[in-house]
């Protein structure tokens, strides 16, 4: 999964309608096959998720009106084989990767999946310990720690889901103390949000 970030330049190829603003009249994103898809055709709640700079877990809880559980499916340190420019990682550097699932505590529905690449040496020790111990999701951890941060959307699009439908994804980076520290791709199954 880390491979999706290799060879990404700091400026995405082509216009990125969600990079700085949420509303772009007649904006499009691209499917996995490269076909344009009108942003207006996406379900309204998904459009909101793509541009939010808040905690996705809390927004999903409010929309589906049930608690959301964050399951950590994978968490380990790896060595980046190549540069990851969006978070200033050089090939050969050690980074933490984390894959998580956001699911309904009562319904069991899988609302989203998230994959993160984290430069752990750039986050405060208490935050790092809670992250490594898998206490809670990254967004909730940042919120609860009171850590000043900024989220910048880097890429939005559609990709094939494991089922018969597509999934909408967004990749954003979290900047802490002026440094890009965490790169996250969140994937939302389109069928669930229709």
C-alpha cells in the first residue's frame, strides 16, 4: 500500500478540486480507469467527508447515529523503498505504517478504511506512545492531545472496491509544527453512502 505514494510530486498532476476548497462548480475526479466523474454526482455526505478537516470518526458517528470503533488491522515499522515527497520521506527511511477500519459498533458496517504513513520521530513522545499502543484513531488522538495541526488534501478519486462497486478515496497530509508528519488515505465504499 505504501507504493501508492511513491513518485507523487508535491503538486498533483492536473487540477485537484479539493486541495484548497470544497466547492468547485463542474468539478470532476477520476475513476481508477481514468474516466472523469462529476463531483456533483457523489452523495452529499461523501462530498462533505472528502473536504472535512475535522475528525472523520465523529462525523460518521453523527451521520449514521451509532458509535464508531477504530480497528487497527496492521501497524508496523517499515523502510520506505523510495521517496514519498508528500511527507518528505526519503527512500531508506524508517516509517510507521498503519491500516485501520472504521466500523459501526452496533451494525458492524464498515464505514471506511484508512492507511497511514507516519514520521514518528516528528511527533511528541506522549502522542507517539498512544499511537504505538493503538489506543484510539489518529484523528481522535490529535484532537484529544490538543496538538496544533493542519490537514491538506492532496488527492481525491475513485478506485475499485473489493466488492462490485467503487470506493471514493481522499489522501491528505497532517502538518504539525510546520512539518508534514502523517499521510493518510481514507477509502469510503460508495454503495454504503448512496
